[in-house]
C-alpha cells in the first residue's frame, strides 16, 4: 500500500492510475458467484483432461487490450448504488464491459486444481474477472483463491517497509 501524507496526498490519483503487478492463485474446476473465496465454490467440473500445454496456451487471448466485465460483487457504482449492494440482494445489474490492458499473464506453477500466476495490467483490471474468464476459456471454470499486489508503477513490494518500522522512525524523530 502506498501511503501519502501532506502535499503528496495530491498524488494519490496518479499512483492509482499506474500499471499494477499481481501474483495469485486460482482454483480450476469450480466457480463462485464472487469469483473468489468470499462465496462458496459451486459448478464443479473435472480438470483431469487439462494439460500444462493447454493451460499455457489458454492465456494467449487474454494478453493485450481486452474487454472485461466487472464482477457483480464490486464497488463500481451504478445509479448511485454499489454493485455489491445489489448483488447481495440477489439483483443483477447490467454493466458494460470495460477496456483494460493485460501487459503480461504468466502461469508460474501448475498443481491442479491450483494454478499460480503473475499478471501485469492497467488500472481498472479485475483479476477476479480475468480468472473467471480464464476458467471459462478452459471450459472448467475457475475462481481466485489468493491475490497479492506486488507492484504499482515503480513501487515494488520488496522495497516496502513495515508499518511498525515507519512508526518507530517517526517516534524517534519526534523524541530526538
């Protein structure tokens, strides 16, 4: 998480618009209404016929500019109400697909039904939707079981600092 204070709070929108990198895990062979583990897996299908080659080739159509449907369980507002509020009431709201850019989509480990991945994408990309669409392309379904943002623009997770360390430095400066 990028934390801005003072005059840097004016930069928040610029940071939010930067390219993102994520690592995560998807589970093939089932779906969930939220596209992640916020809801229970359903629609189970066998992944027995899937091969590493099939899985690797399935990423190709997802690289570049694509149109993506935001999940019904998202914070996007439509008619003054967040989609997830309607979804929790069982109401599906029509939303238009959005153009996003998937700079790279790599499969980093396959241990069926789990598949680990790394994605570099534009702002506005829903990784849950990408995983759902990927599962549909494989005809077995998929949901996201883990996700970690590893980069925003040039800010990398390995350069991050623990909040406790920052807090200790601030206390030391104030006392010093």
